[in-house]
C-alpha cells in the first residue's frame, strides 16, 4: 500500500525553518518531533537562503532592514552563549552554597565571629551549622548518588522522586522510591516553584458552542483520534505572552503551538493549523477545548469544517473536562516558565519552544506512558502495531 504524499504550504515551511534558524534547534530534532523528512527540510533551508541572497525561494526576499535585524539577533544569541559559562561559574559563589559555608569556616579559624561572617555573606547560621554537621558524618557518596544528581540536573532540577526512580531504571539502576527520597533530602535536591494565576478564558459570549463530545475519554487507542487545545499566559518584562497549544491524547504529545502578545482567534487557528499540517489527521478527529471566545469564533469553526474535524467543548466552569491540557500547562510553568525572568516576548518564545521540542516531547518521562517520553512512546507503539496485525490475521 503506497503512502499518501504529504503537502505543506509555504507558511508551514517558513515556520519549520524559523524553528531551526531563529530558535537554534537542530534539523534532526525538528524532523524527529514533527515526523518530517530531513531531505525536504534541508531543501526548505536552502530555499530560504536563496531568498536572503535575492534569488527565488518559497517567499519574498528579505529587505536590507530585515537582514540587518536577523544579523543583530544572531549576534545577540552568540553573545548570550558566550556569557553562559560565566553565569554558571558565578552561580557557585552565590550566598547559601557550600562555598560560602567553607568561607565562613575559614574566617572562624581567624577569630571572625560566625554571626558576623554569615551576615556579610547573606547566609543563615543554622544553614552553616547544618553544613558542618554533614561534613562530620561519614561520606555516603556512591555511583547511585552521583547518577541521581546527574539525572536531576540534566532534567532542569524539576523531577520528583517518582520520575527520578523511572529515569534511573531506564539506565539500569534499580532503586526504591523511598531511598530516592532520602538521597534527595540528604543532598538537597528539591524542586521549587511558585504558583501564579491569571484568568485567560472568556466564556461570557453569545457565540455557539460545541457539545462535550470527548466527555473525559482521555485514553484513545491510536494517534490522531482525540486532540485537546487551550490557551495559557506567560509573564515577561515586556508584557503578557499567550501560548495556544494542541495535544494528542494518545501519546500526550504537543503537536501544534503558537504564541502572540494577544489572544485573537487567529492564535488558536495557527496552533491547530500547525498540528493538522504535520499530523495529516483523517476526518472525524475530535478537537476538544474550553468555551473560550477564540474556540467559539467563526474562523475556528470554519477551520474545523474545512478538514472534517469534530469540535468538542468542556461544560461551563468545569476545568476537569480539559484536565490533560491544564496539566501540561502546569508542568510547563513549574519546570521552565516560573524559573525564568524573560526580558521580552522573543526570549520567552525561544525558551518555550525549546521546552516543547527538546524536553517535553523528546526527553521528559511521562507517568501515563510508563515513564517514556511522548516521541519514544509513539515509536514503541508503532513498532508493536505490525506484530498485533499479524497475530490477528
């Protein structure tokens, strides 16, 4: 059976090229996440380079001013990469670390009062004495402890005991969850986050709404059967940035997203269009959302009708009907957004895209998927599918 040839419009090709050029993602990573062929994506890159040189491409050539802006953005990214090692090294000298405690101890040997040293370095005396007690205890460092700390740091210091246990199991290390908790406590491996809230759903409108077709059926048996969509906010120093995302319930994978400084219907349509273009779903797919005015707009309804998709909406005031997407947004903010202080919208867009492509879809262990990342889960189930078909025949 021949596979249906996928067609992509110019806007989707430019969006993929922007992910690689502007967001700093690799071609292989983007192709793996979006299920695209590397040959086609590299051809799109050459076409955009041809635009920059004034030749024919997939769009209009950039003006001299736009080329200068691109050059300045590239220089800014390079400066940030150059300064990153310095920032990390300075982090070791921040008050409250073991380096500060050792300095307090050295000053104490020179008859400087502990209270005076702690006040100057901005650390507490109780923390200093607790560190001294740890140094007096026999060292408990072992290969498991080192591996635990490495996994915790590699995943952005956001994993709890369950996911750390699952990550170590993948690496062949068998360890109980309670021992993981004890080691995390002994080595101060504690995820910290603050919860904030801004209301983004405007359901007080007279626009028509869809019935709750999904009805909390969050466990489809195959990809591209049920999607959920929603909007959230991201705080930056330049004002709010709004993120619209589409998630495939089968592998809990983000298949489409769009960001903008406001929330028009075009934002949610762009996210859904991206998901449709890269996944090529069959008619009848359920797309569930809340009752926000963007999802009740005529533009959004026309997009669903154009591809034969079935709309579905939560009951009024019931967040549990879209709890899977709400959980993704909470994870995004706990594990990335609330740990950052974005200077502008562009910085936030790059970081959120990096979280979705390079971490959430590719590496983050999901408890619903047997502690596998969404991409690995889809590949694993795709490999099992031919075996199941042959057994039935």
